[in-house]
C-alpha cells in the first residue's frame, strides 16, 4: 500500500471515530455540519490554549473585548475587493457595481443567511474598496451569486479589480504617495491611473521575492497593470544588492524614495482564512523569524533616500515580530530613523497603538521579561533585540505607540501590524555613501555594442560603505567589463547562486537596427518616442516581440544586470506578424501596451462610435457594411494592417460610457477585427451595459444585449495572429505561488 493510500485510510478512520458535534474547522465557525473541509480531510478545531495564554498575558486586546476578539478569529474572513482600473475606468466600474451587481444582492438569502449589501471601506479613498459578509466559499458555491462571482473573476483577470484582504490595503496607502510622484509604490489602480496621464514614465517600482515560484505570481499580477515601470526580481531581501545608476556619465548609488517592507511572518493574524495556523501556532515561530525580519528591515533602511518613507508590515500580532523589530531598528539607527505619526492619515480605520512593554515566551510556555533573565542555554534561541529597551528615556523617545496594530473584531478584518519610518539622515555605519567614487565615464548608449571599460571602483573602496557593500559594488561593476552595451542578462552563476527558471536576456534595440524605421514610418511615431527603451528577449534569430520599459528602468538594467536576477520587466508593445512584411510593417500593435504606445502614434487611428465598439467586440470579423459610415469613411482608404481603434466619450450623453477606450485592431480587405484578450473584451462590454452570460465547462462566452449584433463567420485573415492572453514562452506558469513579496522599492524622484 502506498503512502497516499495509507494516509487516506487513516483520515477515513479518524472521520469515523470523530464524535458528533465536534467543531467544524474550515468555514462553519463551530457547526459540525460537514461543510468545512471537503474530500475526507479531518476538520481543524479552532482552539489553541497556548495562543490564548500568550496574547492574554501581553494584553494586546482591550479589557472586556477578549471574547469578541476570539469569536471574530473563528469566523470566516469576509470578501473584500478593490477597484484598480484607470481613473476614468475605475469610475465606470464603480458605477456598474453600485447600480447593477450590488442592487441584485438586496434582499437575497444564501443558505438561510441574509446577504448584506457590500459597503465601502470607510478609510479607503473615493469608495474604491468594498467589503461584504460573503466568504470566498459562499461566492464560489452559491448559484444565486454566480453572476456576481463571474464578474469578480473576470474583472480580476483583467486587472480592474483586486480581491484583496482589507488590512493588506493599508501599507500601500501609508506610503503617502502623491499624484506628482507619478509611479509610487501605491495601490496598483492608482499607479495605473497615473500612467494613463503621462507617458513615458521615468519612475519605477521594483517588486522582489526570495521564492522563485512566487516571483512568477508577481509577474502575473504586474502584467495586469500594463505598466512599463515595474520590474520583478528574485533575491533574498535581507541581502538585496545595492544598485547603481548612471547620471550625467557618472555612476551613483541608487536610493529609493519609498520602500514597502512586507516581511515573512508567523501569520497568526490570518487565522480567519488560513485555519491551519490554529493547529500549528507556537511562539517558537516568532523567535525563529525575528532575526530575518530585522535584517530585511535594516537592509531596506540602508537603501532608503534621506527624507524617504519605509512602511514595515506583518500579518502577525506578535510584538517579537512587530515592536521588537522596530525598536531594535530605531536603536541601531542612532536617530537616522524615526516613527512617523500617521494617526490622521486614514480616517475611519480603527487600530490599537503599539506596545511599549512586552515579554518573550518560549515554545514550552516559559516567560522572560528581560534579557538578563535568559539562561545561557537559551541564547541561541532568544536574542537581546527581542526585548524592549531598558532605558526609559530611550524608550519614550522611540514613540512606539505610533505603530498600528489592527485587531480582527474592530472592523471585521484580519489581524495586522504596520509601522511607518522616515529617514532623517544616513545610517550610522553608512554616513558617506551618496555616490560611487569612480571616474566620470561617457554616457552609456546602446547604439554601437562595445565592451565597457572597468571602473576605478574595482580597486577603490567607497568611503562610508560597509565591507559587504563595497564588495558587492566592486563585483557588480567589475563584471560590466565583459558585457556588451544594450544586452542585459541574468547574473552569471559564479557571481550569484541561482535557483529556478533561467531567464532569457534583456536586449535593448540599437538605434541603427533596421527593424525600427518601417515601424516608425508605418505608425508615424512622434519624434519624442523613446526608441532606446525598446527591448527583446532574444539575442539570436528573428525578434518576435518588442517590449518597452521606462527610462530609469533601462538605466537600472544596463548598469546592474550582472548583479541582480531580473524575472520580468516591461510591457509588450509590438508583435511580429506572419507574413507582415507585405503590409509595409512586420509588427502589429499589442493590446497589452497600447495605452503606453498610443500617445506617440500619429497614423492608422480610427475613431469609432460606441455602437461600433460593441460590434467589434462581439463579432470576430465584422464587414465594413456592418459598421457606421463614420468608421467606414476613415478605414476605406487605409492600407491593410494593424490599426488603433479609439472611442472618445461624449460628455453631452452622460448615460453612455464615459471613459475612453483604445483597442488594437486589424484592417483587412473588407473587414476590421480586434485583437483584445477575452477578459478585457468582457470588461468593456460590461461597462457598456452588455450582459455577460458564461456557461461552466465551456470556453466560449455568450454575449447578449438588445440590439447587439450576433457573431459572424471570420473572414480569411491569415496574415494576422490572434492576440493571446498568455505570457511569452520564456516564462513558466505564473499561477503558482502563495504569500506576497518581501520588498517593494519605489523610485520616482526623477519625474519632471
């Protein structure tokens, strides 16, 4: 008998021996109705005496609220969503939610439970985040909620809605990003809205995760933003390399304006959704993680620019992972960091102030109030940094009460901890490292590939930098001597130990590359188009896809490619056509990057009315005769090939769609078709009031609306490739992964 068969038999025996009325572990909140875990798995009892003893002793819950706290932890976590589309699109999605889907939930009962109409989170700006008493399980299983669930799934895949836990929305907001920053590390919807206003952007966001598989989940999420300013890297955040950029021919150390430091944690604040924590929780986890959390936070503080803001967050309520890390970081910074008072920044959010006194518990339940009490045999497990500072004046000056601890029963959320740190000066061990002290070099340009000369940094240490930082800087710049300009690949194995999938290189298109002039002529690109920001993922053969990155990301890639493992960056803007040369241009437009590219295109633009948009999105190849005279008049004299289809809202008709739409299309011999991924099609159709009915186990979707045109047989257009929603072949499946990232590094000071 195999291991799996023995495991199943053991589970079945446990189920038969389980007494009646035992607590339901998964979603029943104490009801033994078998609705919790499915597939014969034993149900988890939501009790942990050591957990209760630990937090009762630390008094993190206000007096008289313990029962409400525990009761909330045993209830399923409600579903919450955040609208993340472009600004004008976000308003349309919000209008659609409030006036259609939320109204259908009124007076609805599911399994005898009245469904509460979703309510906006009072502390989230502009009603862009909502919560409901519906759990994820009920949303998935209930037939009455099928239409609403389909809407959420489809819009999430399109990147217009994020189904995110409410407390996870707090840290990005506390980064205090302003519109003039352009590309802050803020909620993705805000970033996306800003990108639609000013392109090309010069800021960027670096998303990092130590787990290679989770990086591809990050790539999948970043692709929904359609931004050229996001880069996903794979590093241990505790030792993430210090990067350099080139400014006026001189290399300078890269410091970040904003850092979101989301560290690995024991996760006891997630008990409402990760019920396995009830069974596995022990104070030992926090003792094991404390050192890593402190190292990550310290590394983040080192790379923060003076005047910058770092947000430290965990989904743990344990002060060993929270206040102890912050107190130790403040103490070692010697005044370089201070806790910001953010009590007024999110009005409506309920939170508890940070603790100033706490104790340390071992896994066997033994308490220590001070480091002096810890026996020598425990010194490998318990560290001095886990205790509050002894000096009352020093403790008072830290203002640990400015930390935010969010308790589940206060606003029906998960548990969470947030601290906002502002950097006042350089860290004491790195007082003089604003620039790399090397000789000025000529500005790097990828026009004529040639070996890059070595820097003086190869032999000259940087004053004020630690030994590790000096080593990593010299190693990184030394490796540039063997690299060709414009070609950025993964770091060589001798410099860095690599795990996971080996990425293809990032190759910037030289200015004299013969593939670009036909593109520029065909689309009449504006002279301001940043052609040097175009790249491919291959060094040999035909270039199949062209990607685009922001100006500063290009700078980062060219100067640091051997020192960091880049998983993905940029957005796809052009795709090669099969036989496209016969249409004067071998590349057609890609929907993923059209909002970035559109401001530079001066030709092959067709302005279409709303009714034509419906026809183009519901028919495979509508003939010219099915479209309006206005559209036909613009297309009839246009040569065959890729086109831009633009809808401009009419303010005089407020009942119609009030957000602009830009679609990629193909002008054929007698028809026009669109190259838009399925979920994006459904998004636009919903915004136009078109009802979407999807049948399970079927890939095709029925689109019905009074007056909408039906499907027509496709015209023979063998020269155009269907737009695909999948990632390039170089990337493995992006759906794997679990927890989020360790660090988000936001840089946007160079915006003008």
